[in-house]
């Protein structure tokens, strides 16, 4: 496989898919007005896609252990493309919600399989560059999505957003020509495990977003049932062997935390710019975009640094920068929009570099037979962390209504700083454990 061609094309597809997440954020007021729905219903246009995207990422990654990537890619992009074409013609909320859910069912193929391809077909000495390219595409999509969404909504209409996403159909024949052919493997899919995974994620996220004890109880029960099923199944949807790896468990927590910090900050910054400085959506997008663009520009260098200096140095440095920027925001974010612009110039590349090195480190410690399920579950945990962060940040803001807006934002940033400190602590524990394992003789290291 020619990764110098495949990975840029794949990253462009991922860019379109992830931009589809943030483009719709700025179009919600127009959608609510056009089809006559409440704000609470309108929020499901965003959350339904986010939840479905996270779950389909895990499903495609897990299926890559037994089905060819070419077949999975064909199914995912066709579903996403046709759902996007259908979305151009929707006229009511039910059809719009169905289009978004169908989009999410196909969208996960790009994120889930991108890391699997990099881990399976690119040599470790070049893998850091490929994974950093994927992370940079993600960061750019999150930053440019609001700008693109605002421009399209203003001059074409929100249905035009579906037209952008339908471009993935053009990429499909190109990728099918470039991707290697794989031998079929014995197939057995744990449908019960997949359903329980969906139930776990949806119930917990719904419990948080709706502040519902009922959904929390449903989530706890579904997790208990899933734990019981894992112990009884020989080939479960989430491979229980993953959780026997203490190194992998530490990286899961770090991955969850990085997305908590990243999407939590992306949620708060526009609110600060809009409510404290009265900036328009376009100005907000232009303030955030430079950080995302810089992150994309630095991607090739980040990949080289990872391959040259190792995952841990880049991961720790990125974490330190994230914590420092959050500390600056906590102290002086209400003074000027320039603080956000400059701070995000450091924050976005640090988040992208942290994710790149984390995913590369995960691919390094996983055995080949667990790459698909391990990388897929890592993606699920990361996206769950982002969705969880946005919901919790909103709750924290609501609980601070009796204080000034500036104080409320500072309160949320203090919580994000606490998360960054916890993540750094776990990361240092991983670093020390990793050094101890690599310093042992071969026989002892394998037994560890």
C-alpha cells in the first residue's frame, strides 16, 4: 500500500465527516425556524449524529478483525453518501433526524478504519506521521466546521450542508483502487455485544444530557448485563482481553481526558466570545480557525517528532501545553478575544499532537489480533469523552447562573484544569510502568 497517497485521501474523507459534526452547530437556529421545532428537539440533530458516530466507529473497527477494509469502506461511505443526498430533500424533523442517524451509521468508517489501516499496513517507524495526519485533519475539521457551516447556511441554506458531506461518494472509487486486498477470515459477529455497547453509551449520555436518574439506572443495568455477557462469550464484540492489559487501561483514561479537554474548550470558547464580547458566529469561527489551521500545518512535523523522539515525549509535552493554556484561560479569558485567539494557537496543535502520539502508542502496545477492537474501543472512549464533556460543561454553567458569566466560565475552566492534572498523573504512571517493563529481561517483560 502506498501510504503517501492513501493517507492524505483518507484524511480528506475524515475531514469531511468530522466537519459534518460542527457545521450543523451554527445552523441549528435556522433549522429550528424553518421546520418549526423546539430547541430541545433541535439539539438531537447534533447529539444523534455524535452518539451514532462514536458507536459506528467502534463497530467498523471491530468488524475489521474479520471483514476486509475495502468491503467495510464501501458499506460505510455508501450509507453516508446516500443519507446525505436524502438530507438535501428533507422537509420535516422526522426525516431530518432519520438522515442524521443514517449519516452517523456510515460516518464511523473513516475514523475507525483510518487508525486500523495505519496500524496494520504502515511500518512503525513511519506510523507516527500517518496518525498525526489523521489527528490534524480532525483538528482542522473541528476548527473550520463552524465557518463553513455559517457561510453555507447564510448563502445557500442549511440543506446545503448535506451536499458537502455527499462528496464522500467521489472518494470511494479512489480509495477502493488504492487499498490492498485482504484474505477473508472466519466470521462470527457478537450481535448481543454490539447492542449492549449501543445501550451502554446511549443510556449514559442521555442520563448526563437530560439529567435523568431513570436513564442512569438503565445505563447501570445495561453495563452490568454487558459485564455478565463478556464473561460468558468466547468472541465478544468488545474483546475482554483488552481490559487485562493495565497499560491499555491507562491509555484509555488519557484518551478520554484529552477529548474532555479539547471539546470542552471548543464548547466554552464560542460562548465566551458571543456572551462576553458580543462576537458574531462568523467572527467566532475566524477567531478559532487560525489554531486549527496551524495544527494542520504542523502535522507533518509532529509526525516526524513522534517517529524521532518517541510517543511519550510528545504526549507529555502536549499535555503540559494543554494544562498551561487552560490555566491562562482560567485567569484572564474575560479580558480580550485576543487571549482566546493566541491561546488556541497553542492549544489546538497540542491537542492534535497528544492524540497522534496517544493513538500511535496504543497501536504499539496492542498485539496484532487486538488492533481492530483495541483501536476501535479507544476511538469510542475518546468520542464518548468529548460528548460527556460538552454535557457536563453545560450543566456546570447552569449551576453557576447566580454568578457573573465571567465567573461561570472560570469555574468550568477550573474543572478542565483538574481533568488535565489527573490525566498527567495517569500518564506519568504509565511512563514509569513502561520504563520498568522495558528494563526487565525479555522473559520477565513478557510475563509482566
